[in-house]
C-alpha cells in the first residue's frame, strides 16, 4: 500500500490532540490527527463530554497563535477569584475561607472556563479551515516502526503514514506509549469524580470555589447562565463506593446531597447535566520521548482535577514542542529535539504531579487533627502576601520570576 507522507501525525483527538493539530497546522507543518472515537460536539448528544476545562493565562497566547482563541472567546467564562473553603469542622460547617484574587497579579483573570463539547466543536471548526491539517475521526493507531529520519505508522483502517514525528495524545492507557516500551508510575486513591452542571439562586460572581471536607474537594466552576439562572460546573471527588452511591440516587435526592456537601454556599442546587463518573489517579510516564515520538497530555501525565492543572500541563507540553519545532523545522522528531523536550518538561511535570497528589491526599483526610492542620496551612499560605502571590504564579505556570501575566480579560 502507498504511504502518505506528512510532517507530524497525532494519535488522539481529545481537546489536547485537537489543539496540537491546530497549533502545528497553523505553523505550516503538514499534520494528520487520528482518533478512533469521533468527537461529540453537541452537549445534548449521547456520549457528550459534560465536563468543563479551564484554560489558565499562559494558554491564551498558544490558542491565539493556533487561531482558536477568537472562536472560543464568546464562550469564555472568566475565572477572577479562586476561593478555597475548609469545611472540616463539626457537621461540615465552613470554618476557613480564603480568596486568591487574580487582581494581585494583574488585570487579567486567572483563566477562562469552557464546556468540553464546545471546545471540541470550535477547535474542529478551526481545523476545517487549515489546509495543512487532515483530521481522521474513527481511525486509530495500530503500530509503529521508527526509522532514523521518520516513523512508519499503521492505522486501524489499513492506511500507512510516514511522518517525521509522532505525537502521542492517546490517553492514560496509551497504545503509543506501550509501543515505545515506556513505562509509567501510577498512584491510586480509591476515588472517583462526579462531574455535572447545576443552576443555583446565588450568583457565582466569576468565583471558582473548592470546598474541602473529606473524600476530596467539591469544586464549583463558573458557567454562563442557564435559562436565566446562574450556572456552574461541579467536580465532586469522593471515595469510589460513595461516588457510585451518589451517582445512583434519584435526581432530587442527588440534588439534596450535593447542596449539603456544598455547605449551601450558592443555595439549593438544581441539576441540568450529568452526573458522569470518572476514575481518579495520578500517573507519570518514565520518559516523554521515544523513537521519533513525543508523549504529551494524559499519555505522559495524569493528575486529579485540582487547580486546573491537567490540561494546562498538556498545553505547556505543546508549547515546548512548538518552540523546539520553530527553532529547527528540519529537526522535528530528531533524537536531539525529543531529548531536549524530555529534559525541559519531565522535571516540571514530576513536581506538579507530586504537588497535586499532596493536595488531594490532604483534601481526602478524615481525621479531625488532619482537618485542623489543613485549615492552619490554608491560613498560613494565604495570609502572607509574598507567599500567596508566589503560589498563584506557580499555579498558573508563570514561575517564581518577574514574568508578567497577560493583560485584558
């Protein structure tokens, strides 16, 4: 069979893989992106991903360069304040509340929240406008044969692609990572996440709120109004059996338990989408590079949904790959480029995986003593301004230095 030649083939058409296709395509690289599951781009359709994703400040420049931001901006919900509440006191009352305000760092919000199915819809529209990109839904990766100057990839439809670089975005149980013989270390928590959307009588005022008690955080993320009512996405992390029990409840009973777990912060919650149940793990690949292959996104790292780190780590992977590709168009996929990519990204990812792991374990704590320590830690980290600002910079991926966040909302 005749081979199709291209610069880059991307295995995986989730949000990260589609964004990578748009970004490389916008840079002029011939790009093929494949995914065995055609993306669902209607929130009411079966199989729609009802979760939301927050793009933090550093992601905006990448999305603008890829030609995605202008399509997404009408759907953006700015995240201006991140509120953390400790509800580990008697009867689960909210006893410590601290606000991390984006105004401390500049005039831009921390980030912007989007529905996942909307992201897929708008990124696919951008791909349709790029002559350099060939998106093939319903087709998956089967195997690969790396060579010195290219990689030969066989797809599930029998097509054979010869590319200069393979970018693996095919998820936490990646077939590409396995084909490269790259291992991964996994941390399990016995947790699951309930993902759903609710309306509530109290406006969210663009505040993203994490409520910590036990079992894991209960997080409100602002969404646009729904049928004239304030609306939020919710990620509720609980130990596995409890999450399954909650998901099986009748609608009104689920709403009542969700309202109680939220400490009634935004009033009575009314379900408008979900719940869907997702397993919670941490995972980090032993390496982020293989023969003619770059691992990124959940193929390389998985973290619990705390602090909007997951996809934003993935976009930092993509930014690093793009910078290296721009610096040496002819060297994409070379051993030198991929070794540099691993060296730049893997230590940073290891630190973030460890940090999110620690935060999740602290949030799961059931001991009253550990609840008290958690509340004390919240006060200490928030109430000293230099510490608070450093933590916010690190959370956004801005580092410790004098980098300025982008301006504007």
